[in-house]
C-alpha cells in the first residue's frame, strides 16, 4: 500500500488545488510520467537452461 501511495500520478488525485482539471487539454504526446495502468508489462526473459531443464519455485 505504501508503494502505491508513492507512485500516485497527479491526474489521479482529483484534487483541484494540486492540479488544474478545468483547463486540462490533451496534447496527443505521451508523457513518461503519465498513466501506466493499461500499458503492457514487460518482464525480463530468463536465460534458457541446458537440456530443457525447468526450475519451479514453490
């Protein structure tokens, strides 16, 4: 929960004192600090193990 509170995007706060929502306009240009909720997650690929060995972590 604390991690989520540290990663809040200003446009998600809906606090008119912190962000001017009335004059909000789209630019069509992605903002690297913008909403990431629906972006596809990128996971690192694990290196292949020799002989088709699989590792299962329980």
